[in-house]
């Protein structure tokens, strides 16, 4: 299959040709990668089991890891979800369109192929203009997991999507770099108390302002007991991972720098290529084969935005060993640290 790449602006009528082609593909059960405000998504018709199966195949994603269904109008929620609690509508009013995914009880309309066999469905309404246009024209129910090959860092540019899925999907809509760069916040609303399954741009504190206190699934910090599965099936897999061995180093800045420089020195003696993911403030303090700038520690949004592309640069440059600085797990920092922990397979050194 030849993967076509078409640029879009997020406004009609300029995007008319792109959207026409996208609709033709989605209607015939094919797949289209689209930008969203979080990361690029791999879109198919959420109500068509064959299309969902194609998504799993293209990504190499395990079939028990459910897909998020994207909508463009809150009125469409009742087609795919039932027993919807008031909290869901309150959260939708505050955060939709935006980077929040809610887990609700599913209706018969949603095939189990889309929900990885679960009786619940994950729903989100993206705010990105291209995504929204796309869902209105090609939807109204679009399954769209992150558009990376399973296990790899999510895609924040169309180029990343092509790296992972070229020849496996019909079309990539190139809308430039995404805004946020980390996947949506996921909150489960099927229990008595809302439960955070994946932290994202909308923080736990943001949610609690609307819902009151919420639970956090222990899998968010890899603290689930060996015999209990994470509530978001995807959280049990090693995720977002570069090919090199990533270690997150946490502690006072000076000690972190000394530790990383020492380890990089040892690695280079044994012929290994070492990369450091550093904040701008500390860039000059490191000595390694490659040093990637994640942005200023003062600007956690920028660091989050840059994380996945820095991890991909490590692969491009053949890093065998990677060290990253750590961040306070508060606000967006909670999401950033969650992704770093998953990407490192929970390899953390505390100094
Ligand atoms: P991605 O599509 O790559 O952003 O990943 C979606 C995440 O949402 C995965 O971790 C899934 O396991 C999780 N997810 C999707 N649907 C459900 C659901 N019905 N219940 C719990 N988690 C879900
Ligand atoms: Mg993903």
C-alpha cells in the first residue's frame, strides 16, 4: 500500500480536497492518521469491527488494548454510552472539546473489537481544528489510538507517523506539530468515585475541582500488585519506549549531573553511545555523545511537548543508553513523569 500525505490547515474550504479523500478512505474501512491537540491519532470508523481490527494490525497493538472513540458533538455521546453519570456532563462542559477521555458504560452500537472486549467505552472530543473537521465529515464516531507503532513513543509530527506506519495506512493528514505532545487524561466514571487511569494535560487537580476527590489507579505509578491488572489495559505494556535503555535520574541537580556524566563516561569506555535528555538550564553541564534539549524546567508545557520527539531522536542517533532528568509529579509534571516511567520500564535512580 502507498501511504499518501496531504497537508491541512484546519479550515474549510481550503481543506475540502483532503477531507473528501479522508472520507472516501474511512467510508471504505481504511485508516487515516490525523493531528489532534495531544498527539497524532490513527483514525478509523469506530462502529466498524473490520476497521478496528485494521488499526490493531497497522500498529501491531495487542487486541486487548481498547481504542478511544472520538466525537465532535456531546449529543452523540448517548449513541455509544449508557448510564452516563452527571459528572460526565459536568466534565464535558468544562473540558470538551479538549484533552480529556472519559470511560463510560458502552451501548450495543460499539463493537467489542473497538473496546478490546470490554463493556466500557473510552470517549473524547478533541479541540484541534483539523481533528474536529475530520470527525464531523468522516465520523461521527472515530476510533483513534495514538498513531505510533505499538510500544514506540507517540507521534507529535506527521514525519513520526510516516516513520512508523508508512505502507500500512492509506493517508496521513499533515497538520504540523501538535500542541500538547502528551496523550489525553483518562478518567474512569463507571465506579462510585471517578478514577484517574492516565494523567495528561488536564491534571488531577483540574478534575477534582469539578468532581471532588478522585482515586488514582496504582498503575499510573507502576504500583499495581502483580496479581491486579491496570484498569486501562494499555498501561500494563511498556510504552513510549526508545530502543536504547532509558534511566530516569531523580535528585538534587548537581548530584544528577555528576551521576549522569560518570555513567556516560563508563558507557563510552565500553563502546556504548550515550544520550542525555536535559533541561535547557543544565545543557552545558553534561558530557555525553548526544545531549537533547527538552526545554526549560520553568516551562513544563514545553518539556512535555518535546519529550517524545527527544526519545525518537535518541533512536535516530543510535543511542544505546539514555539518561533523563526527573520532574516534580505535580500538575502536568504528573503526566510527564508517568510517560518517563513507562518509557524507562520504571528504571529510576534516586540520589
Ligand atoms: P492510546 O489510544 O494509545 O492513546 O491509548 C488509549 C489508552 O486508553 C490505553 O491505555 C487504553 O488501555 C485506554 N482505554 C481505552 N479504552 C478503555 C476502556 N474502555 N477502559 C479502560 N481503559 C481504556
Ligand atoms: Mg498510545
